[in-house]
C-alpha cells in the first residue's frame, strides 16, 4: 500500500529525473541503519534465497534486474540490497555518449508501460570498469554491451570487442545488445550474417582468454520481440552454430497495438521501445517458440512485462531459466522480487 502511494506521488514528476532522485535517496537512507531498516520494511524489501544454477553459474535467486536500469553500474549496491539475485549493468559502449535528446522516457500509466528512446546514454566502458572493481559481494553482475551511435555497422564488431575485453575480468556474464530500437541501424545487426560474425568473434576471444587461464564467462544475445518466426529460426541456428550460452528474450518492442492509452498521447510520445504489461504475452510467446523449436537446448533469460509472480512463472514454464524485471519493478516495487521467489518455491 505504501509503495503504491509513493508511486502515485513520484509519477507526478519527470520519469528520468525521478529515477536518479529515488536511487540517490535510497543510497543515503540505506546508510543510516535504523532508517534503512524501516524503509526496507515499508517497501517490502527482503533478500529471498532460492539458489539457481544456470549456464554454469549459481545465482542466489532467479530474479534479476534487466539492463537499462543501471546503465553505468552506479547503483549495484542499492539494487543488491533490494534482494535481486543478479544485476545486469549497461548497455555500455566503448566511448561515452549522451544518448538521445530529452524528454526520452515516458509513462503509459493506464497500460502499466513505459516508452523509452534513451539511445545508449552512458559514461563509457572505462568509467564502468572502475566502478565494477567495487561491485557488491554475493550478487552476480552481467555486462550488457553495445556499439556507439557514431560507429558504422560494418565496424560494430570492434566496439563489441572493446567492451568485452575491458570488462572480461569484471563481470560474471555478457549480453550482446543488437536489439534496441533506439540506436539508428542497430537492429540491422540482428540479420544472420553480421550477427554470426560478431558472436563468432567474441567466442574466439573468450576461447583465447580461457586458454590463457581466465575464467569462463557465459555469453548471451538479447533479441527483439518483433522478430518473425523465420528470423527466430535464424537466431536459433546462430546460437547453436556459434556455441554462445543462450538468449535474453526479449528487449522492448516497436509495436503499439492493443494499448488503452489515448492514441493522441501515443503519437505525441513518438518513437521508442515499449516495455511493460503490453509486452507480457509476446515475450512469453518468443520464449516458448525458441524453447520448443530448439528442443530445450538454448538457455533463456526471460524478460518483458513481468508485473506479478504469475507472469514470472509463465515465462519459466515456457522455457526461461531466469527472469529479469524492468518496468514491472517500477510499478510494483522491490516486494515483487520476494513474491516471485516465494511463488517459485
């Protein structure tokens, strides 16, 4: 109840400003013992334990924070304190970039959804690498990597290599992001030839690192929910042929069908990736299709429209081994992590 009242108040203000304001405020309060304890109780924050082995890694619970929430690895300790089993930071690019012009984050409250066109705004891989040297203990950290806007697609492989190499000893797994709709031309890299080339190159790098005595880091690919069955078949072929460790399904969608928000507001909001409740069914369908078509050979992290424990269970029944929260976490709060873990038990 308290969190719902808090959300109604916070939703009166600019989404991007509120995002950083609340996280910075939580950081301050968390360091004051009694206040931090009280805030945790009020917001339903617990630290659920349900150890889950996935892709050779042991997660303290199967509920993670999706990429995009902590783009620069600035709030890892805060999210760890909320009870997440793993945190995916990024998307990070080799060079810092400001992202798209503001405003670029919009709420569709009636639909329990968000539209964003952030554009990979981040401080660059060097700034992230410094912060990752002080990551929280007991929580696995994933690195979501992308390319700079100014890098042409034919040179994209170099950007992914830079991020992969720089963060290799600092994160527990990697996710290659070629599916964001907010960087011009990026989704073209989902086509079979360029995608195979990028993933094969990163796998060669990993094999070299492992042969030199470094740890094995699982490598995943994040895909869009807007892919056709034919394109999903290509993705399955690419995963199996390159030997990457699995998929993150799915990113945000460019589809606007089925929304209850006024069409005038949708048009005013403009371009961007839609996340939240409207994505629940489609992302689960993608997970189920890949799981069935691959004979269960591809490990999948399920993300997209998880607002209840039932949403998470449906994704895991469809074939996901882990789940991630983004928009559902905004609307439902940290207590959602505990509710999912309790339901899975």
